[in-house]
């Protein structure tokens, strides 16, 4: 539901950010692009646009975003703690057919 003061919609306490590439902000915050696709049997699949092999499902868009946000926190934390570089890659020029592009801020 949009915040009446800002007009921004939150997903599980995460506010989608403005457009742009994934990048690190002030140390431990990341702006992350997601693609949301409706599943044939119902529900939604959320995939990370610029990280390999990260996807989560949910009965609603909000649930799928909340689930992938938890996964992103876990995966990004593990990469940072291990000292392994985060394997960012460029996002596709356009979202997959039928997908919505969303942005979330991940705080570690």
C-alpha cells in the first residue's frame, strides 16, 4: 500500500529505489533490481536481475519480494563476510516478457 506522505509503496519494509544499476551505497546498503513474473499456477516468481541464480516465489507480489529480499540479505552477507567479490553482472536492457521490474534497498 502506498505511503500517504511519500506515495512510495513498501514491500516487507523495503522501499523500491530509483532506476539505475546495482551498486553499493554507504558501506552496507545495496540497490537491487528484481523481476517479478506471474507463475502459471498462480503466485509470483521474483528473480535478481544482476546476480546469478537467486530467485524466490510467493503467493503475492509482496510475498515474493519479501522472500527474495531475505535471500539477498543472506547471500550478500555471506559474500561480504567471506571476502569473495560479489558477482554482479549487467541487467538485461528490458525486463523479460510479462515481468515487472522492481527495486529494493538491501541493508546488511
